[in-house]
């Protein structure tokens, strides 16, 4: 008997579900408390204040490179001195493959200075005009620099936290729904072949599945493996990255490595997505799409594999 074909949605169905997903995203986004940002701002302002005080308004930043970079909060503050801010990965590359690990920094002070030199080359002269003019800052300049930098850092902190929180919540929702449907969660693992996958009726959390990681790996009742990606997007542009350049790419890789008869790559989506991107991932990349607001559809497909 041929295995049950996973659901394939029409453009009209995609359009209906994506509108529901956007509506849920908007409601949640508008309900997020202002306190979340204000708390992040206070933490960021304290870090910027400490950085300026401990380096005499950044004039001794190079001399105190090791101490500053070894402190996680001050390291974040340092990255946001530049305009635009420098990501941790970019900073390591720009500083000639440097490390940001405290133990490595203490063992190699020259590397720490190299990192600071990169930041100083890109320092935002609008926020820190006294550095390029070789003078002390006025109190007004200092306070303006602290507030502006803290706002940048807090904004990024909240956005990153929101994205991680949404993804974690979505993964948990999928796991909870699988358990409710009768599945059992088992230990995470590395899966290089079918024999290493979870048993039928079980699933595991983030695991190495072939050459790529999957957020959840479930074993369907007919023996096929379903790697599930949880994807949350806050814009149609971001959806291309989350869906087409990530989940869909993984789907192609998994079907090549395990075969279309052995694997059913799936994605559970939340947030903002475009219909044409959804259609492309489904039709061209063999990605089965479900929505966080309709996990019943996921369970219905899983149940259908019992036959």
C-alpha cells in the first residue's frame, strides 16, 4: 500500500491561513508590554555608563581592552559604539579571526587590543564627537551618547529576545500537541540513517538529522520520519530567509539524503509569510506546511498514517 500523501494546500487555503497568522501576530505584537523595552533600556544604560566611567569616557578603552571585553555586558556595549553596531561574528572576522572568549582574551592581550582597534575605526562620531576631536565630552554630550547607545542596544535585545521566545513557544506548542495526540518524547540524538531515528509514535527535540539540524524529529505510524522546523517571521522579507532559504533548503537536503519515500519534511509557521513563497516551498521543495494556529491539521495527517 502506498504511504499517505501529506497535505498540499491551494493558493486560496494559503491565503486564508496566512491572513489568520498575520492577525495573530499583530495582536500579540501590540499586546507586548512596554516594560519589556524599559527593562532592557535600564540594563543597557547601566552597561554604557559603566563602560564610560571605567575607561574615562572611552579614552582608555584600548588600555583596558582585556577587562572590558571579558565582561559580557560591556562587550555588548562596545559593539554598539560603532555606527552601525558590529555583530559578534563580524567583529571576530574583522579582528583577524579573533576570539571573544574571556579566557582567550586574558591569554592574548594583543588580540583584545586588535578587537578594540576595529571598533574605534568604526566608532559613531555623531554619538561620540569628543573622540575624534581629542577632547573631554560635555555633560550634555555624554548623556546624549549614553541614551542613544542604550536605546540601540535595548531595541536589539528586545527584538532578539522576542524572536527566540516566539520560536521556543512554537516548538513547545508542537511538542505538547504531539504528546496530546499520543506521541512520547524521547532523548535527542544524531540521526545518520533510518535505524537511528526515534521509534514509531515517538519524537525527539532538536537533533542532527543527516547533514542538517531539525527542531523536532517525529516517527510516523507508517515508519516514515518527519523532521519539523518551527519558523516565526515578522515580515514578508524575513519569511524568505526563514522559509525558503532555511526550511525549504533543509527539506531538499533531507529528501536527497533519506529519499522521498522515507522522509516527510515539514514546517510549522507563525507570523508573516507570502503566498508565493509558501507555494514555492511546498511545490518545488517538497516541504509540508502547517500553521501554529492550526496544529489539528498536523495531528490529522499523523493519524492518517496509521492506516
